[in-house]
């Protein structure tokens, strides 16, 4: 290893960086890109201050860990942005706590309510048609209600 680094100097780090970038292109995930950046920076340091291969390998490891850690910290903060529609594609979850009028009585524990343009199946205690109910839970597409 020492002979290869001595003969090729910084070029070996630039070759490693290029191979890592090609790997990133073949399998995108933003992970190999930071290893490639660490390899390129190690090559630049080698041009300015030639070090032995153990020191350069350590420098590469430190730079790689620092770049990946910094990126992870930045990405993890913006990974789940706040939404102006928190119940998008999970509309039923937004119904918990709201009150409705039964359009079909609850018989044998099952009835129906209307919300906007949708009729929802509900589970709850025996109640007559037009009784007011409040949604207390969601189980898939079924709503659990109680009398108001």
C-alpha cells in the first residue's frame, strides 16, 4: 500500500474519489458522494503536505465521518417538513374529536355518518337515526363513535 501511495501520490485518492462518484451514480443515495469528497480532500491535502499512508487513511476516515455526520444532521432536520395538510391521504384521522349526525342508526354496533361527500361506517353503542355522535377513534376506514 505504501508503495502504491508513494508512486502515485495524490492521484490514487482522486481515482478513489472518481470510483466512489461512479458508484453514487449507479446507486444514488447521497452516501458515496461524501466518501468521494473525503477522498478528494485527502488527495488535496497530500498535494500540499505529503503524509504517510497510515496518516492519510486516518485523515480520510476522519473527513468521511465528519462529512457524513454533518450531512446527516442537516438532512434529518429537513427530512419531515411541516405540512399545511397533515391528514392528506389519511383523512379519517382528522375526524377524531368531531361530532356528526347519524344518517343510519347504529344497530348491532354498526351505523353510518356523512362527512362532506363521503359516507363513513361507524362502530358504537345502539343509537337511533339523527342522533349526534362524536368520533373517538379510527380503525382503518371504520370510525368508533360515542353518543354526544
